[in-house]
C-alpha cells in the first residue's frame, strides 16, 4: 500500500530571506542581534519568521553532523599578540558578522612552525566548521591540497600561487617595489635589506626579495642580512648594526614594522640617531608606534582584503562550486622622518 502520510517541508533561512526580501546574511545578522541592521529590516525579517513558522534548528545539531543554520568559519591565525594580527583579526571579526557567518579562531604557537599550523588546522576540521580562512605565515599549499574538497578554503592576506586555492591577498611584490623605489628616490646607493625566509613568513619573504631585486636593478649596492625565525632577531640586529657602523649602509629596509621598530630601539640604546646615522623603513602601517616615531612605511590594505575575503567566503558557503579566484590589493606608501635624503646628515649621528 502506498504511504499517503504527508511530510511537512522544513522552513529554511533561505525561505525567510526570500519572503522578507533580504539576503540570507541579513537574516543571520537579525538572528544574532547585529546592531547594523535597520529597525525596518528587523521588523520585516521577524514578520517573515513568524508567518513561516521558522524555528532555527541549532541546539539539536552536533558539530559532527549537519551544518548549523548560522555557518561557522574557522580562522587559522598566526599570532594575535602581534599588533598586525590583532588588528587583522578585529577587522575580520566585524566583516564576518556583516557577511552572516560566525568566526572561530585557532592559533598555532608563535614559533610559526608548519607542524604547529597543521595541528591547529586539524583542530578546526574536528570542530566541524563550514569554511576555513588561512592567515598564517608558513603553511604550504601542499599541506592543504587534500582538504580542498572538504570545506571552502580561502587564503587571506598572504601570497598564494596554488591554482586550486582561492586567495585574497596583498600584492607583496608591488609593496617591496614601492618601498625600494622610495629609498632610491631619496638617493640611497648603499642599502641593507633584511631578508626573511619563506618558511618563516611568505609575505615578508616576497617583500624583501622584491626590495632586493628593485634596488639592484637600479644599480644600488645591496647588503642582504638573512633573518632567522622566532628568537633569532637579536643576531640579525647585531649584524645590521655592524653594517651601519662600518658605513656600508645608509638605509636599512625591513619587511615588517615590528622588525624596524625593534631595530630603532637598539639604535637608541647604541646611541645612533635615526635618520642622522641611518634611514629605516618598514611595512605594515598598523602599529601605533610608527606614527609616534614617524616611521616611513607602507600601509597594507587590511580593511579591503578582509572585506573582500569575507564577501567571497559568504558566496562560497552558499555555493561551494564557484571558480577559484586570485585577487591582490595594493597598499600605499606613508612617508616618515626615518627615511631621509642620503648624505643629508653627517658626523656619525651620535
């Protein structure tokens, strides 16, 4: 005998969005109490929820089972104690709410080792997240290839060349060129560049290599000091100070502001005035101290990258089959007193 018992179709968040005439993300924001939604929109969404009899089935769902009504996206974040990563995280948290998904972060140790990052990624997957943002420095494309069909995955902020990994990144090659060209414009012909290996930070590596390439193409004498990982910065600073003291560098270029600011602190302790003794540049532009010290730097387009990555992730959560995209955004040079014209000062700067 044919079973004639009727089955009531479960009302979804998409049904509520259609009836209310808003996006699914807006429905999610109303349900999570996001204050950015207007009172009129809140009223329309609530009316649609009431008329459809929509009941969010969140409590009954487990992390290992069905997807939550409000998607959860994992963020693999390198080091929130860093000023840059702290700012990055706060911006991504805000944009995630706007895009209609929840953000949960997993933080590897500050050593930046690939093994630590892979362990953090594994924790994310065990939580049952609906998507993953990769915002670490050293995890490799080959480490995540087998996971690409598991959840939507977006590399955010860092250079990404893998054909199957969507990436919303900074144009780090352009950033290195911008900083080098400004140093060249100021007449420096003997420059020290601190080079960070890719296994420590792919972003900083791209910047420093682009600086070296651009300077050498312009005929500048470049002294390269290779920077080690966590715990080895003191040795790097001592080597750079030796070059400055011996007159082999009138400008020192760092691929990150925190490295440049730490060097300036040691110059102060050594009695070397900036920029009288040596010019110094960085990259980031989000550190509060660079404004006080007048550090010449490059302001990364953090807000633009984060907003675009959140938009793409929101689309991927609704349709995981969307094509892979690689997009890069370029920041802008911020002049500062730490970059002076070569030979503007004389007498050792002590």
